[in-house]
């Protein structure tokens, strides 16, 4: 009986323990973030130390596991909230083709899969600032305090740029691509929810990720990790690679819609060169002042 009561108490109090663990982890992360200053160790010495003491890597992997676990927990909580708004989200996503009435499911489980995909990608967009914060906390022990603050101020912009890329896809790319896809060769098309949602959300996700390029280049250059001159020298290779990326994520096979995706990617790359140069000049000016 005593064991049963102990188990019941353990189950009933488990939410409180999870919240306490979550809060304790955040407090510990904040202390590390604002107080500790890393020892400047050459990269070669760091690699040699890791080779000689592989157990040290396990400590970092354990820390990474904690950050990923908290990120996943936050994503699940947000997804639970977003799930209640899934009908409105599906109706909004289907507006470029005329609304939900234009979608016709064939398989029995198709609507469930569609709702789950919309819920997860929306939850990811909403929880992206927190996920970025957890990744920053993981990297914080190896960054200077100034670099940590750069990363901290960049977190709201991460979400803003990602949402901007998704909005660009929804309001500009989809209206251009869908008429071509649905009217190709005048063949009547039955739009399935799984096909349309997978196509539209996948495109929105990858374009949203692409919009992070200028911000990431600025932060990495401000930290001294990414030289701006490297981006300037390799622009030809970058254009070729961006052409491949645009061809991979373009929803159609015609060059017009590929250009619709490729041109923003190229502009984002050169904007990344500019933001990296700006951050590098600011960092060198601070170093000159001492």
C-alpha cells in the first residue's frame, strides 16, 4: 500500500518536478550566459584535448541533450495550443487555391496528417525564438560575453526573418506558381490536402530558412567566425550553388518560377555580404579602440 501511495504521489507531482527542472535549467543557463567568460584556447589545443580526453565530449553531448529536450518540450506545448487553431490555419493556407472547399481528401487518414503538419510547422515558427535561445545557451560557454549579447539580440530577428520568408512565399511565390501548376496543359487537377499542404509548407519553410542568411552572416562576422572577405571572394560559387538550391525548392520546372525563387536568394546572399562587412568593420573598430 505504501509503495502504491508513493507511486501515486510521484505521478501527481511529476508536472511540478518537470516545471522545477525546466526553471532550474533556465536559471543555470542564464548564470552561465551573463557571468562566465571562456578561456581563449587555440583551436589546435582544443582538438588535441578532445582527442586525448574523449570523455569531455560526453559532457558536451549531455548538455546538448538537455537543450534539445527543453526545445522539444517547448515545441510540444506550443503545438498543443496551435492545434486548437488548426481549422483557421488550414483555411488561411488554402486561400491561394480558393479555400478549403477546393481540397478533396482521398485517404481516410489524410486530414489528420494535414492538420499535424500545419500544427508542427506553425509551432516551430512560434517557438523558434526559444529554440534559438536554447542553442545559444549551449554555445555560450565557448563565446565571449560580447558575442553572447550579439546572439541574444539576434534572437527576435531570427523569428522576424523566418516569418518574413514565409510571408514572401505565401503572398508572392505561391500566387505565381499555383496557376501554372493547376493549369498546365489544361489538365483538370484534383487538389489533395496532403499534396497541397506538403508542397506549400515545405516551400514556405525553406524560403524562411533562406531569409536567415543576412542575420546569420552578421552575427558570425561580429563574433569573428565568418570573414566577410570570404563571402566576397566566393560569390561566383555561391550563385551556382544558389541556382541548384532554387531548382531544388522551386515548385515548377519552368525557368520563370525558378527565377522567382533564385533572384531573392541571390539578393539575400549579397545582402549577407553587406551585413558581414558591416559587422566586421564594427568589430575591428572596437578592437582598435582597445
